[in-house]
C-alpha cells in the first residue's frame, strides 16, 4: 500500500501520498507543513464528499501538534514566515467551519485546536501529550512503583495547579542531584506534602527517582514542561483569546469573561459558579458564531470556545474529587448539577451555536440526542433540589444511561479516525528520517483524542460517581453494558482475581473473563472475547475504550449474588448476549 504497510487503505488514502511526500523531504518545518495543509484543504470539496480527506488532514496536523512529526528539519524559519503560514491556515479552517455542515464543523474545530494562535499548538492538550513524550525520549519506566509514572497517571486524568508545584519540586530534586529534602522543601513551601499527593484520585505515593545520566536532559525538558503547565493553569491561552474578542463582545460577556479569568484559581466553594459562567459564555458565543460574517471574528471566537472548554475541564477535575466526603444525598444533588453543566458543555463542543433546540431535520443525530438528554436532565435537577430520594434515582438512571450511550457513540465515531491514523501514522514512520510517529502514538491515537476531549472525559467521570451515589441510595439497575462486543461473545469462562496480573497472557482459545478487580487502565488480553466484572470503570477508561474499539464484550454486574452465581459456568463454554441493559450468560451445549 501507499503507507508501506499491510493496513487496508481507508477512504481518503489517495491524499496520504502527498502527505508522505511532504514529510519525507530533506527540509520540513511547521511553516512548510501549514502551507501544504492549506493547499490540501483548499482543494478538498465541501460536504460529505470531502470529509475523508479533511479527516486525514486533521490526523496529520494532530501528529504534528503532539510533536510526533518534526517541527524543524534542516531549515530555519523566520518567525514572521511561520506566523503568516499559521494565520493563513487558521483563517481557512475558520472559513470552512463557518460554511460547513455539522460533522465538518466538528472536525474543523478539532483541527483548529491543533494549530494554536501562534502556530505552535495550544498548550492545554500538551500537558497530557508532552509528559508521555518526555518519558519515551528518556526511556523512563512506565510501570507501577515509579514516581514519574504515578505523576503521569495523575496528569493524564486530573491535571491541576498543584502540578506546577510538583514540577518545580522535581526540578529542585534533579538540580540538587537527588536531594529529597529539596523536593520536600518546595512542596511544603507551597502548601503540599507527600500526604496530600497520596490522597489524589491517582495517588502519588512513591518518592522520585534520580537518574544521574539523564539529569541535564530531564532538567531541560521539565523546565519546558513547567512553562506548559504555567501557561495552561494560569489560563494563558484563555487570556489571549479573551483579549482578542473583547472589542466586539457585548458588556455582559466581557463581565463574565473578566470574572472567569479572575477566579481561575477559585476554591471548591466557587468552582461550580465559575463553570456556570463558562457555560453561559459558551452558549452566548455559540449563538454569535452562527450569525457572524467576519471570518477573523469566527476564528477568534472558536479559539475562545476551545480555551473555555479547557478551563472548564481543569476546574471540574480539581473539584469533583473532593465530593466524596459529603452525605450521599448532598453528594448526589451536587453531582447532578455537575452532570448538567458537563453535558451542556459537551453539547456546545459537539455543535456550537446549534445546541439549544432539538431539530428534527438536523441529520446530526448524536447532537440531537445530547440536546434531548440535557433537556430531560435539567428537569431532574430541578426536581432534585426539592429532595433526593430513591425514586429520584430510579428516574435519573435511564437518562444517565442515555448520556453514557451518547459518549459511546463518540467512541464509536472515532473508529474511522483510528483507521486513518494507523494508515497515515505507520506510513510516516516508514518514510520520515526521524522514524516518527512513535508506535504508541499511533496505537492510542483515537483513545487519546477521546480521553483528551475536555467535556466528554469530565462527563464520563461525573456519571461514574453519580451512578455510585444513586446505588448508595438504593437505586440503579443491576448491570451496565459498556461494550456490546460483536455483538455478544462466546468462549470458555475463566476467573481472574485482577485483570492487571494477566496483561501479558495470551489465551489459546476464545475466552470470557470473570474479573473480580479492574482498575480501568488495563488492556484486554489476547484471545479474550468478553469481560464481566464487579468493578465499574467509567465509559472512557482505557479498558472501556479499548473494549469498544476491539469489539470485546465488556460489562459490570453490580449485584453481588448474581455475579457470584456466574461461577457455576467456570471452565465451560458460554454464550454471552447483551439484552435489555444486561448480559445473559448461557452454557453452550455440546
């Protein structure tokens, strides 16, 4: 094939040849890449006819954004030249967004997020991507019991302003040749301690390790990473976007933006109010976007929307983990408010400016379902303010399940992107002098895109916590089906204590696992066709996304007695069938 691999060419593969040619040249910079991308977009027809090509261009630019393509090879670019190429590409993307349909808008918005106003990419996603890049570049261990891996997991799931202090403490540790006292000093001077770090949802419990042979390189890279953390957590990208739109926004929006910028570091008691303001601004900006004729303003408002979405995620993650200590009724009521705001923000991300009304003529079914869910959920929130009881949970669970299905549709919709990412990624790996993108960035392309999406990941986390709270109140169904499988699955039923302990195991026959414990970060082992567990990872956990991608049946049985009863099938070949929100397990005769 064109990519030099055995991967079946996806739709839009003919455009990949031009991308391969561009990236295998002797000299390549961001300026060249942005110029080539502008030319390709210019030639791509609008509407459904151009969707595959536009998606392939997005995948290319996304690899560039996460530094999986060279930013400079044998060529020095003048800043003004890069700025000009970036500006041209940004404006073209904004123009195509303005004139595109619903699905085009979604891809062009993602594409704009790959570029950044200054042409070097936004720093919000870089928090997740760059820590992995540093670990791979310096060959740091990616296993449990290593400080950097524990911090990576914390960053991956819940980056907060504390990460600035943690990074500064690690830099002090490195600069002092591994002096633990320096690490502790910086933590404590800024209000942190090992005890605080150990209480994160993704706990950091291991002391940092010193790598003398890597010291200088790590100091260089983590100083750069500290800049990224400060930019994001100080709201640098958001601040610049707010500055650019201030002159043509009405007074109310500007007042809200000032309040949001002022309270970026707000305590738990104010975070919900700030996110409510973010949601209102996104709704108002979305309305303006639909009627705005000036493409410069469209571009600036899209950047503002991306910045607000990123800020929403950062603040939400900071607060959600601190709700566990509340009484269950108060926790349920608070989580219901969080769910309403997260779902509404996901709606604005999916279809900005078109999110307020369910439109029967709109072909974008996923967007309409989100709108309907938000409408129904708002009614439940209002009812919940009068009091949370068991019957409230019974009413809420069907809407929660619909929201989960909407998130599942997002995961499934990424499959065509993953196919393109593998075709383009492995082709680039074979043809670029640097031998990049790295394989991990290709394999995890769509998963990182999904889990990196601010509102979807926040909503997924909230729904998991809300589900738990409702079950404490005595409500909720006995099963949750996360992945339908082929649909369903057939194989020999095998019990495992935890999925992590068998990650490297290969099953010689089709197997269904009965797993007592799952953390959410595991991979379905080779030969496994289905997994049934008593644990409840969220719908965007690594295991959940991979199960859907690989069409592995995956479900949770919440009823302890029913889960234990499945033991009667151990060692037997069983057929597992999703049916009306549960998994029916039957022995295969003969």
